[in-house]
C-alpha cells in the first residue's frame, strides 16, 4: 500500500535533506520506492554531514516533499529513530497531512511497549484484604465439598445410591492396611519416649506405678488417634490430592461428567468411606502399640514388672477412655478427606500446581487434625467425659 500525490509525475526530484535553518530541517524531493533505490544508502551519511548542534529540538518541514509512499515513509522513520537515540526531539510541520500521518504511524509501529512494572503491594490493609478474600474462597470451597460428600454419604446410607464395594476395599487396603506398620512403629517409639521421661519425674515422688495411668489413658484418649490421624493426613491425604489432581490435569474428571457419572460417587466416596472406617481402627492400633511401648519402657527404666503393669492397666482403663478416641476419629477422617478432595479439585494443568496443592493438603489436614483434637479435649474435659 502506498500514498502518492494526485499529480502523476514520471520522475520527481531526488529525495534529500535540505539545509538546516533555525533548527528547521527541510525534507526535499520525491520519497518513493523508485527514487530511493539508489539514494537510500547515502541518506544517513548526508544527514550526519548536516551541521547539527548539541541534542536539541528539531523541526522537520515537509513543505517541499513532492511525493511520499510507504517505502519513503519507512526511510524517514528510520532516520527519525536514529536522531531520537542521539537525544534529538523531532516534530513535524508543513506538507500534506496524509504524509505526516503516514510517517508518524510507521514511527509508532515499531515502538516497543513500555514494560509493565510489577508493583508490589506492601500496604498492610491491602495484604490483609487479600488474605481475607482468599480465606473466604477457601471456606466456600470447603463447605461446597463438605456438602457434596455428606449428600453422597446420606444417599449411600439410605441405599439411594450404589456403593462401589470393590473400590472401597481397594482404598481400605491402600489407606489402612498398608499404613499399619508405620503407625505401630511411630506409636511404639512415642510410647517409649513418653513413659521414659515420665518415669524420670515420678521417681522424685516415689510414684512410678502411676506411669501406667498416665501413659495408657493418654495413649487411648489423645496420642494414639492424634498420631494415626497425622500419619494418615501426611500419607493418604496427600495421595488422594495427588490422584484427584492428576485426574484433573488429564481431564478425566471432565470426561466422567460428560459421560453422566457422578464424580463424587465414582472417585471420592470410596476414599472417604475407607478413611472414615479405617482411621478409628488405626487409632486403636496405634494406642495399643503406644501402651506396649510404655510397658517396655516401664520395665526397663522403672522396674515395673509386666504383670504389675497389666494389672494396673485393667484398673485404670475403661470403655470411656477407648470411646473418646473412637468418637474423634471419624470426624478427623472426614476433615482430612474434605481437605484432600478440595485441594485435588483445585489443581490446574501444571505439575507445579499439583505439587503446591498436595503440599497445602498435608499442611491444612495436619493443622485441622490438631485443632479438632484440642477442641475435643477441652469439650470432653468440660463435660467430665
């Protein structure tokens, strides 16, 4: 596309720069492709030969421009940019408006956009507002997932929805049975450490036998289920988030919805049921392992015979102590499941997002488990249970 004057001239005057008068530089001749073929290489040198002062304001006068097309306008735009880099400020005057507009458009066309500065918001109120908004979104997502899981559970309990027994058994094996060794090991070690330290203090009062009361009740009511829940949150909660997140990345969740399948019933509920059923069992197993560790530590460091430990254990432990741990376990399991599913469904299409949400799932689950355990401990203590 080219811009030419209405007068059809077979050949115009040669394109050149005129003399410099009062910081006004004349643009002379026909600035067209035909005229610039041989002249263009000489233009930069001709421009530099003009007696330019120190960087200042220049005025380009287009009054003597006979013709101008896109090729000529591009050449002028190139000279404009060279002078601009040297520090000159150039304005246009005279000539036809369409010539000036064409040169101006070509100059602006190659201008690189200014980089957008990454303004870090450091205002405390702004930061607090963003935290509150994010917390609100997280809360809404948590309630949404919780409602979906509870509705699906009620449908299964009332036999309005099928239970995928094969999937539940498979998840029970992965979440519960394969976690038993690590839960036993951790609880055993914690029981030994707790009892050994307690005996060191009780020796000062000659009441070593009371270590049985402390270790057994603490393991059954608090430590056993808390350790099991933390292990499940770190091991199985992260696995659930990673599995659902990977399905989200591969668009398998969308495929299930397109096929008309309920995502929660097909993917989520087997894992939730396995967690709710399995965590009380893991908590009880962990408590028993902790009591066994306490018995070993009491025998080795406190000289408490095993038969004496068992006899004292029968006197102090009742069904109420066992029930406290079993009551807390399903609610902890439900909280772990909700957080794991919520974080898994929020995964986007990158492995970075998957890793971030998996980490968030573990951290949030452990935090919620500890908070719930504290709430239950205060509540049961207040009602004397």
